[in-house]
C-alpha cells in the first residue's frame, strides 16, 4: 500500500469541557440534515475536542467527544483534498489509538456519510495517555494524520471540570460553505524573490523568424491544389503556396537586381560584424552591439537566400515553358511558420513588388520591453523577466531556466517616448501568445530578497490597506493587515503581519470578507 507523505502541521488543537465547540457539530442543522448529537451517549456532557491538521494530500478538521473508557466518542471528520479543495468523496477512515503501554485500538468507518464527512465512533478499552491518529485509505493510497497525545479517561469522574470560557473570536466559514465555492488556502513560506521594475512591452517576431513574401514578377495568381492559403495556416519551408503565370515579355532583370542588392547587404553586415568584434576585444563597445550585428547579418543572409531562390525558380519556369513560352512561377515559403497576413485572390493579376504573405515563426519570439531612461541603470544586469498578457491567467517567465535569454539592451533613447528597448527571447510552445500582443513586464534587476511570502491572490485591498485572511481553525478565520514587499510572479513578500507556516486564503477571500461583515453568523449546525 502506498503511503502519502504526511509531514503535517497541527493548525489548532482545542480541548474544552462543556465548551464552545460543543455546539458546532452536535446541534440541529439549518438545512434539515441529520446530526450525530449526544442522544446516544447516555446524556453525558464531558466536552469535546477540535483539531485541524494538514498532510501533503488532505486537510482534516475533526471534532470528537472527550475519550472515556467504554463510552462512545463520536468523531465528525471533515476531509478536504488539497489538490482542489473539494471534499473527499470516498475511502475508509480509521481512528487509531496507540502507545501508552497498551495495545493499538482501531475504529473504522467504511465511507463518508456525505462527501467530505466521515463519522467513526471510538469506544476505548484502555485508559491513559495515548497517541491519536486518523488514517484515510483510498484504493492503494494511505494518508495519515498524526494528531498527538490525548488522554483516555477511566470514567467520567476523572474528567477535570472547568468553567466554560468564552470562545476566541474569529470569522466562521464552514466546510460546507468552502466546498461549494472556489476556495483554497496556502501556507506562508520562506522564498527568495527577485526585485524587478514595471514596464510595458510588446511581443514581436525575431528578425530571422519572419518573412514577407513579395510578388517577384507581374502575372496572374493561380491556386495550388485544393487549399487556398489563409491567415493562421501553418506552412513549411519551401512549401508551394501558389503559382504565378507571368505576363508575356517578362524577363529576369528585376529578380537579378534584387539578388545583387541582397548580396551587397550580406557583405555590408559581415564587415560591420567583424569591425565590432574587433572593437569588443579592445573593450571599445558593449557586447550587445556585436549581438545586434550578428542578428543583422543572419537576417541579410536569409534575404539573400530568398532572392537567390526566386531567381532559380524563375529560370526554371522559363525552361519549363519551352519555345519562348513562359511556364508557371512557384511562390514558396522561405521558412517554417504561420501565415499572419494573406493578401491574395487567386485568378487576379498582380504587379511586381506587392506583398502576398507575411510568415512568422510563432514558436520562439521576442519580448521588447520599453525601459524608461531613468530605469536603464537598474536593468543593465537583468537575468530575465516575467510578464502578463491579457486573456492569460498565469504570468510567463523569460529566464535561462525556461529556455529564454536576454538578447540586448538598446544603446539609444527614443526621443518621443524617452525609453530604451530591452529585448528578451523566449519559447512560445504551440504559438499560444499572439505576435503584437501588449505585455505588462516586470524586468528583473538582479537583486533578490528572501523572507516570508504568500500568493498574490491572497492579498485584498480594503480601505487603502493590504489585508489577508488567516485560517485559525478549519472553519474559523482572522482578518490580518499586512505590509508588503517586492512581488515576483505569483508571490509577494510579507514584511509584517504574518509568520511562516500560517495559512492564508488564496481563493475565496472576498467570501470570507463578506462572512466577516455579515450581521448574521452562519448557522453552526452542520450536515453531520
């Protein structure tokens, strides 16, 4: 049988005699459901115990009667899956008493009385200090909640009587309420967060990751096969998109001229790249200038290859025609990618120089962040960034760990916006992010801060204050004002107001807030 890790935390352990938790799970339920009550216990009122405990797999909130030899102690165990914070719907639950020099005692219930609620009844045989555990078994998995030591009393006379004490205040939000809404909690954890600056950015294609396909010669557009190229269509390198039937008298002069210009541009970019590499060795230019020059050379070589391919295709079309009659000219894609712009209508005549297609490789893109000139000094050593795009719930990360990299930080301030471009490159699996999308960017500065953190979703703004709702017990919460530090993706640093391992509401905080402001306390009667 597989055992789930259970390095659990006891959130609250309350022992009361005739105390305030006695009503929570024993009085009549407001919805008319059954309850376990005290009726079958011979009228004894020897108090109850409430415990909240977490393992890696489940949250347990359990109330049970003080343990007395030969007396029934009814348990109301609420079990919640931590993967989705929904009630555990099946399985066997055992209450286990062990230690104290006595044999183990096990009391089992084979399933829940309703989803999430299990009601084993313990009738102990041995008095003394015992160790209490509650074990959930589902199929071949076991989740064990070790709840610490409890006292099994020999009789009712040995139960110490104390005066009722007023319960500590809290915001009641019952398990049945939590299970019916979008609700979750998370512990306060110590993490290292990276400092960042907030800027705007745009998703762009790489220079060598896009191509514009231009009409090389005038002629009539002809479809190829049954599918007409359309926006969003995936294409492959050298795939024929359509054909052109050239007009009579067309020669290759224009194509030859385009090829010559492309070769000149390649030569220019090569010379510039070599010049900058020499200056870099002497420390006269920053490395980003060399990176930019290499990218420009790569783009020029790609244009040269495209021009050369057009000339070759045109010559092949002339030869295929024979007898001076021109054959068809195939328009092909120079790269793998997606058609983001299509400007064709098969059967029409087009002039040379018209753009037919815009092809983009969406699987690896650039993020161009606009850095205000006042912040340029802070991002010179940036290791990466994270950013958000409208329509996507989670942020995206650009770092060496995610396959991203910093391409270059611009060296000139744009006069109108007074910003400098900072370019990152990142993977975009499946092309999910659209080219041209606006991004809210947090560019890391290289500084880090370690301390207590919570998910950003747990912080709500109330009257100008940052507030979180802390889970005190399984069904009780506390409003806590906090002071925030730096934010890094889904987490924010807590400077004041929380301690490590406290649990905060990460989904449903607004509902807890409504429960706090309601004049009517939720009915304490549960569906038990």
